[in-house]
């Protein structure tokens, strides 16, 4: 069964850091690009970041560029999001999603259940 | 303010046909394919339509997508109560160099 399981969410103060993880199973992880997408409470989906299958290409939303870093460890079938300088507006449910292609955006065909990040003093 | 524009809400009665629009620009919908996602209440999004008009395995043929110029549409025919959900369009934007989502459309089945 193809599955994505996020972890690492929690409550953090503004200016703090958090590292999210996403464990993948049921497919050849390094054959596919991966995304992080977030959803603030009661709001719509916001794309955050994309990484190619080999990790060589990364892309970020303007709202997180310079603060967040996406990475992957293909030997561990894992995706990560290092979040620094967190702001209250980063509060959201963070989803990990598999793309149907190796590099670039073709469609997010598998989604995890999400991990909640709350930035509050 | 989302790069892709969707109506915030749509509604229909069971059996009806409903259409949800998604308007963009030459840098996104005009030059790249559009995908649609369905998010049922309290659940993760699900890919509904990819490459403008293709359905993943398991998606009923009641759902269809189309694209013309810088706009795209999702049509749902034979509306059912279980179709009540939020629907999002998305595409790659060549100018921003990243994925852009529409603001989402909440579909209510009356």
C-alpha cells in the first residue's frame, strides 16, 4: 500500500525552528518528486515546496523562501522540511505529497494525513 | 489573494450538473496543465483530475475537466451528496517558478 506518514509537528514560539518528516512506503521513493503543502485553519491549500527525485532541484513559495529548506534521504525513503524563523502565519496543517513525475509538477497523486504546526507565544 | 481564481462557492441538487471555473494567466494555465483536487471534510486532498482532463484510476466518470486558453473548468454530472467537498485547481507557474493553487470552491449539495 502506498503511504505517506508525516511527523514532527508541534507548538513553537515565533522565531523558533521545527523539522518535519515524511516517511514513504509502498513505492520507489527516488523515482518521484515530493511536495509539502500546508493549510491554515479554515483556509485553502497553499503549496510550500517541491524537491525532485534525486534531490538536485528544489523550489519554494515566496512566503517561505530563505526560511524553509526541503530535503530528502532516498536511502531512508524520507522527506524533510526544516522550518526556521517561524512566524504566526506559518501555523497550519502540513501535508507531504508525492508527485506523479520525477522532476517538476505533474500532479500530487498521494497525500499524507498531515502534521500540525502551531506558532504561538 | 490566490494566483488562480475560483468562485468561493457552488451548489446544486442531486442529479444536477455543476461546473467550477478556474481562471489564471499565460504563465500558469496558459502554458501548463491543470490538476484538480477534492478535499472531503476533515480529510486530506485527493487528486481528482490531472493533465487538464485525465481521471486517475478510481475516480468516477461523473467528474471531467477541460481547459481553454487561460481558464479551466471542472464539471460534475449526476451530482451526489458525497460530492459535497472543497475543490481546488492547481498548475505550475512559469513566472513564479512554483506551483499555484486556486483559493478553493466549496460545493454544497442541496
